[in-house]
C-alpha cells in the first residue's frame, strides 16, 4: 500500500488496487502514518524513500 502512496495514487485508486473499501484504506494509511511518525501522504512518501521501504 505504501508503494501506491509513493506513486501518488488516491484513496479510491488504492482501494480498487488492493480490493478494500476507501474507508479501510484510510484506516490502514493512518496506521502506516503512525508507524512512520508522520501526519500526511507526503511525509509518508518521503520517509518511505529515505528508509528504503519502497
């Protein structure tokens, strides 16, 4: 899912790609943001790249 965030996909596009609801995607992204200690997609994408997570 983090790869899709880095690829600048919307919640709707991510949901379609991973067969989840948009709400489930938002909830999972919130968990990812918390683990990365960021508050937004841009921060998650930056940290993911910096830590070689994607």
